[in-house]
C-alpha cells in the first residue's frame, strides 16, 4: 500500500490557513498530485454529533478534557484511514489536515496535536501558517460565520502565536516530523501557498 504524504497545517484563527491551502491544492494538482484537505475540527464534530454531545464546532473547545481527547483520537484515526485509501488511487498523493496546534479553553490552553493524535496520524510535517497579529485580529473581526471575540486582542494573539510555535515543535518531536514556518502576508496568499507546495515536494 502506498504511503500518503501527510501534512498538518496549523495556525491561529485568522491567519488564512484555508485560503493558503486552497491555492496550494491547485498548485499541487497542476504538478500531478492527488490532494485532499480534511478539517480536523469537522472530523471531530461529526464524531461528537453522532454521540449527541455537541451541535457546533465552537462548542468543542469548551468540552471536558477527556471527552475532547477521545474525539481527537477518533478523528485522527479516521483521517489517516481516508488518506491511505485515497493514496492508492494516485501516483503522488498528499493529505492536508487543517487544524490548530492549541485550543484556548476556559480551563487553559490545550494541545491540538497531543501524543494520541500524532501517533494515529503519523504526519511527515507540521506547517505553521503565521501572520502579523494586527492582520489576524482584523481578519477575525471580519469573520461573521464563527464566534471569535475571545481571540480578537492583539496582545493575546502575540502570546498565542508563540504558543503555537512551541506546541508545534513539541508535537513534531513525538513522531519525528519536520516543522515549517510560513508567513501569510496580507494580499500574498499565493506566495505562502507556493512555500507550502515546496515543502510537500521536498518531503
């Protein structure tokens, strides 16, 4: 069975992960790759909705730790299995996991990529998408589809950006994955996507 290339892409809400990944997908497909992007939060939501525990994604980070851990492990296993199945259909395949390295909750900062997630996913690399804190806050405030007011403070964003770097490195160590830091400047998402594409080609 061919092994899929797996890249976990993390960043705070508002850094533009989804936009960068969408462009990177087009770039990689133009190079002959099969590409799938799965959102970790969506996979967790489906897992928890089936159990009748939550109804929306933003409820997840307010759940008790043990409940979240079970959902994380379950989602990671499902994602790995989906990528392995897709890899059989392509000569070159990459699976992206769109997620967060940290989750800010009322009980503290939780790791988004703890041991049980990393060992189930077994990614090759963690790509950290970053942006200027002022830009991140502005993007968050423009997003009316999600509740993000608890992130919309420049000082807090600066602190959380530092945590994302630290947690990403710690998670990568668990499975020997590489870590890449990519800046998504305002209006330059294509440059950030090109950097993501380069990382994948060099795995």
